[in-house]
């Protein structure tokens, strides 16, 4: 089965250098807890992370991944004075890799959200001139959700170009982290606040802010993608709809309706059949796209997970590639 995967990362060296201090400030212990050296869970294959060529393609070939939609890490933590230039450079570098391998690589742009007036233009350039398929945004920027008025230009550009915003987890502000996750051993605190739970809870809350502040009412054609099976939201739709009905929220639709009309979800390498079955039932196979979260998660099992699923072939094809081809602009097929 042809596989197109959407949450597949690479590290741009200049962005890594510029964002290092901010990551260390808001997520102390992060580098130690996830250093590639020890090869612990969630530790990336460092060589693969930096690679936009042979190493990555060899892994894709070995595990039957046809196309990776690539995204650079952590642009939302760039200092505002350097963010526009570094986002631009990292997008140019990604576009060059896409041009070298147009049938294997597509791209989600890095956008300079810490210089928000420039973010919409960079997304338009990336989609219009560089052939990218959307943007992947690492959570909050300087503590602000994407519902903050400063990001209206970015959301308008995403809506107009048809480019989805993939909302990826990222460290919460330090105070949130300390309040909610402190008091345990450093490695446990760091993993609990990040990839084990905190990132996902915070991304879910971010999505709730988008809904409740009317982002999807102002931008009805905005497309949002959530990884990790919708960052737990599908499993709480009953509760959200019941406790936050439209007569209380004042927004136009229910959480379930926004999930079915503006949002697509991906597994991010969480290959659990029960989650897939549940999300197909509640959200629909045509709103699920595929992702591995390479190289934080390895690609083995990506083909088997879908081929073994208790779904009909048309549902499997939609999840494996069909929905991505329909929803993402510029996807070379
Ligand atoms: C990611 O997806 O970006 C990621 C990390 C670190 C650990 C796990 C993970 O950056 O999924
Ligand atoms: Zn990821």
C-alpha cells in the first residue's frame, strides 16, 4: 500500500543552534532526557534527523514509506530578530531536498511566529513559490496560542492557500510545567511534562482555545491537523460537547462538528489498533491521515499496522495516502 506520512522531522542546524537556549529554559532537562546517545524511547536517530537524502531514503525504502511530508523542528522558539531569516533559510533548504527527490519528499514550512507579521507571507511563499503543502507549528509562541490576534495574518494565509496547520506538541511555559509536573525525579518530570503526557495535554488545550475563541468561525475553511490520534480529543468529545454546548460557548458549532469539519488527525507512530478503530468510528476514516513521527519513532510496523487493521480497503487507502492527496496542496503523486 502506498504510504504518505505527515509528521516526519528533520533538524536544520541553524534553527537548532538558535532555539537551543529557549528549549533549555522552558524545558530544563530536555536534552538530557532525550539525548540520542542512549537510544532511549523518544530519542531520535540523530544522523537521520539531520539527513535529507540517502540515509532517510534508505529507511523509507526499508519500511515501505513512499512519501514523507517533512518538517523542521522548533521554529516557534526562534528569537524574533532572527526568526524570519532562519525560517526562510530552513524552508529553502527543505525545498532543495524536495526538488532533488520530488516523488519522495514534500514539505511543511517553518513559519516565524515570533515575528508574527512575517509569518503569513512566509507561508504564502512556501506554498506558492516553493511547492510546500502546509505548515507545522510547534505549539505556543512566547506563551501565546494561535488564537492570539497577532496570528490572524498567518491563519488567513493558511485558509487562503488551503495549507493545513499541523499543530505539533512543544514545551508549555515554564510555570505550567513546574506547577503540573514538578516534584519528581528530573528525568521523570521531563518525560512526564513532554512526550509521555504534558505535550499532548497542552496541545489539546491549545486546540480548545482555537475553538472557543472562534478561530474556525472566522476562518471556516481553515484546516488543522492534530497528531497522536487527535491529541486525546476524540476520546473526550462526549464530555466537551456536553459540558461546553454552543449556548454557553457562543461559538457556532460543537467540538464534534469542528473535529469533523476543520480537523484531520494522524497516529504519530502510536500504532494501536483499538485507537484506530475508535477514531474511525467517531471521526471517520476520511479524516485520518498517516504519520510515523520519524526519526523519534521508528518506521517498522507502519505498513503492517494498516494492512492488519479491521477496515475495508477503501478506508485503508484513504488513511494511507488518499486523504492526504485530496487535502494537502502541492502533494506530488
Ligand atoms: C517530536 O515529535 O518532536 C519528539 C521530540 C522528542 C521526543 C519525542 C518526540 O522532539 O515525539
Ligand atoms: Zn513529532
